[in-house]
C-alpha cells in the first residue's frame, strides 16, 4: 500500500476529478494499483490504474467509475456508494465537457469578483446562476460525509472557550446560545447536464455545529504564530483549497413576492447570533443536521427553504413556488449558500400580513418587514436606499437582482439599473 503522486494540474474540473480519486484512494487505505486493477470489472492493467492517478490526463468514464466503485467499497466507514459514484460521474462530465460556457472555473483572485451593480457592491460571489435559468431540483445533489469536520488545535481551544462562556451564561440564569448541529462545506462542484446545458450541482458536507462556526468565524483573531485564519487559509487562496471547518454553515435565502406583486425585505433583529440589525432576504435558514436530514438521507435545499418560509414568515409549504437561482459564496466570511425566488401565487400582501398576525414561530428573528413594489425601479431604489455594507447582509443585492432578472429579464433590469445608477 502506498500513496500515489498527484500530477501537477491547473485548477479546474480535471484537477477536481483527480483530487477526488486520490481522496477515495486515501480513505480506502491506499491499496496498491495491482489490487485496484484486480478489483475492477474490466480487470484493467495495473499500469492503466497508475496512469489514472498520476498522468494528469482525462481517464475514460468506465475507468473512473470502476476504480471509484472499488475504492468506495474499501472505505471502512461504508459511505453511500451511489451518491459518491454520481459525484464522480458529475466530475468526469465536467472535465470531459470543459469549456468556459460549460464548467464553473472561478478565477484564483475570486476575492476581487463579488457582486457589483453600479455603486451597489457586495462581498457575495455568485458561483453559479444568472437568474435567467433556474437550477432544477433534480440537478442538485448533497453528499454527506459522516466524518466530523477537523479543526486546528487552536481553533478547538476557541470553541471550548465558547462552550465555557455559554455555560457561565446559563449558570447565571440568562439564556445561552444553542449549539445547533450543522454542516461544513467540503466541496462544491458545478457541471452541465449533457445536451441541455442545465446546471448540475454537487455539494459535499461534513458534520459541524454552531460553536465551531463561531470559532472559525474569528477570521482576523491573531493566532500564537502571529497569523490569522484569514491570512493562513483565505488570502490569495482559491476557494477549493480552503479547509471545510472555515465553512461551517450553508445558508438558504429566499426573496418572496406576493400575488399582487409586492416583494418582502426583512430586517434581522438584535436577538440573532450573527448579522443582527441588518436588512436581509425575506427568509433565511441554515442547513441543520437535526432538522433537515432524515436518517442517512441528505438535506433537500428546497425543503430547507420551505422550512424557513414556514418558521419565519408563516408561509406554509405548497403556498410558495420556489425557484433556485444560484449558488453563492460570501468571500469575506467564506460562507456558502444558495438563493431562491419564492412566488406566492394566490396570497396577496394583505393576506400574508393577516396570516402573520395569527402567529409566526420564529418572529423574534426579525424586527420588521417592508413590502416594496415588485418592479425593477422600486427594488433597485430600495437597494440604493440601504446601500451600505453595514446595513445589509451580503446576500441582499445579488438575491434581489437575480429575482428581478428571473421575473423581468436581464435586458430590462440592466436598462433600468443604468438609468437609476
């Protein structure tokens, strides 16, 4: 058994594929190439297996899938074979169809490429999605790794300090923060469905929790060696090389429009743990291991969005048509998420207000809501009104812009924006 050398490849879909094969090789205990070859259906030659891992050229689909199936079967943790093979297939398809229009390839200097619309700027990178082409539910796959995310020793100490502080708060009779179970993002892969060119998304998740998130978000806190988490793991780095513990949350944001063409802006309250007192999406929810995973089944982003609408706005599942418009990354905090347009087809703004008067489960999360006419002019004017990095969550400008594009078309939205900006 021996670790095979990784070929020197530029960042891109081929490298993503080969890195994943090496990851599976490691988790299988690094079996030798002869052992792997004998374990494949086609009985590949050992030198063929060696070339798959080391040559740096695109292997055939049967080579990838048969080698992958053998390695997954050797993993003592017994991961879901079908999910991982689907992921390998997605990676191979992305590498095989490599082109600027077919595969997401964010630049290594992605930190300088966040959402911008005239004077409206955000730290949010739209990794995939343009508003005009929703991402189908069937083309989004979340893959759960049963492994708990690993954190550096010093970050583990910060997490322990948070635990102790919350214990002191509870002992004093005050309400401590809840250490909810969450997911850390291990990888994000974007490719295209053959022939139709629709987006296809794979997101790898590891086990994490809220206190790990809080510890890891101390990105600018000096460490013992004088560095910070930002300088060590983020500055000048491509997002694919950032360790998962930094990304210990995945946020779902929904912009909701009513049947009489009003759109909801929500202002977060002072009682929430992160980003208090800022304008945000209509509803925001984070992936929860307890609430969103059934047994070994991974979360469904659409169901998480429905849960957020129900808990925060009193909108029942089925009342709102959801369209997934994009996958995003807040490059300042390195937090992944996705954005939806939620369309109330039968309920007007007054209907919704009357419903909230009868009780909303998580009303405390918002101080207020504002209804804005769902037109490019009114929505962009609202964005200009709150155009301050400290006054809104990073997702706001991109979320409402893509929602406008989906409803009115990019040409119309860009024309109105040019006039107003």
